C-alpha cells in the first residue's frame, strides 16, 4: 500500500471540532482523534462544512 492509498481522517463523514491554541491559531480536527495537548475546543462537534465556516470567522 502506498501513502496515496491511505485514507485521510479529514475525508471521513465524521463529526469535526474547531480547535484553538494559545497563539489563537485554529485547526479543523476529527472528533474521534481526541484533543491534542495545547489545544482547546472552540466549537463542535459538527459537520465538516459547519466547522470550516467557523475557521474563517474572526
């Protein structure tokens, strides 16, 4: 199996979170992965499209 055959967790039909770190950087994150250290949940869980909109908000 090549790396191009490995599915991305961001392509899955799964709930997503919008995370934010201490610098105010935001990240789209699949809920099933758990929140990494140094990040907090800003919004979600929600469908990917809804979370992508939240990423663009000030």
